[in-house]
C-alpha cells in the first residue's frame, strides 16, 4: 500500500487540503484511498511517537509503531491502495520555529519517527513550501494572537539571516527516509488547488473545491487593536497598504532571494532528493493572505 504522510508545513493551506479530503472521503474511499486527518492523529494514533524529544519512553515508541502497523494493515486488507495521513505538526511547531528562529529544527527526526509506524508500506512524504516573507509574517501574526513575540528588530534580523532553508528540510527528510519518495510543491500555486494535489498524490480525481479559504491569519485591524490594547504603538511597525508587514524593504528583498534559490534548486531536480510536483503554469497562482481573514485555531493544537 502507498502511505502518504502530508507533513505540512504550517500556513501552507494544509487545512484546505484536509477539508477537501474530508469532504470527499466517500468518493476517495470508493477509489481505494483512505484519509486520516488531525482528528485521528491527535486522537491517540500518534501518542508516543517522538522518543527522546517529548519525554517519551522506548516502550511507548514501540506501542506507537505497533498501533500504526495494526491500523494500517487493517486498511490494506480492505483493498485500499493509498492511505493519506495529514498533520502539519509532524514537522514541529510554529512556536518552536519562532523561539529558535529556525525552520523546523528537528524535522527529519520527527518525520522519521512517525514514518516508522508505516515502514511496511511505500511511503511518500508530502511537503508544501512558501515564500519566506509570507510564511514568517503569517507565523508571527498567528502567534501574536497567543502571546507570541513582537516582530522586533533582533527577531527579524535572525529570521533573515538564519541559515536553514526549505531545501535543507527536503534533504533532511530524504536522508532519514532513503526509501521514501519526497514530493514538494509551492503554496503560491496550490492554495486553491487541493483537487490537483489529491490527484498528484493518489491518482484520484476529485471535484474542484469552491470552499472559502480556511484558517486565514488575523486581520490587520485585529492586530492593530491587539497592539494598542497591550500598550504597544502600532506605528513602530510597517503597515504597507494598511497590511501587517513586519519586514523592512531590504529584509523582504533578501528573503525573496533566498526563496528563489530554493525554487531554482527544486525546479532543476532538487539534487535527486525530491520530486517537485508544482505546475509549470501560473494559472492557479494564489495571492498572499497578508492581513486578511480570521485567526487559525488549528496550527497551535498539540499532538495527543
């Protein structure tokens, strides 16, 4: 059986893909595709997966692996060809990324631990990447609503100069799971194209989704009011065109250059570490969500 581990990242339309698969669960099942989302993974399935990181004992790791193998084998016996498991917390957390000013510092170890429970099957690790300016801005806006750090100068400088890139995460995932396929795509071209991703990952065609975008970041007005309520002058930060933008123009330029290097690397073969499944055209190009929408109540949830 093919097991697809959709590991995120956060703030890359993961919830949209999860909603799409849940909405079409019956059609997918009829075509041999079983979907498990956060309600299952955080409802006990993934308990005990991360030993040595989250205080998990060795016997708990063994119990986790045995539980996953048993449930995956039960799915296989139904005749399913694919099991898709989606949970962005497999990579790590946004809070840790901001605290460490690094992208998912332990992504390889974490994903390898989760994959261990499905090692009897053909594994694909599915990852979506996003422009650094938008990703860090979205992460900061989301965390601000929960007492996260303000985008002060030192934090911004650390985020701009931190050496860890999406391509390093891709290489890390490939190295810790040498027998797995790593599939990568861009948020900018896929945020409104969950149906295309499902087809790419499973071969099953589902209807084009017309559902509204899920889990948008807090609006600029909400962030503005929050800062004032906390006694912080919003004028200390950038609000171009009325939108929340923590980075200065020269920082934006540097982050954009870093992201373009990642995309160039991916589009020229990713060093053999991954399959870049992004569409060649810009027909599905998605606008950023700077300063629009509602806060996401899903990204901060802990794994059970």
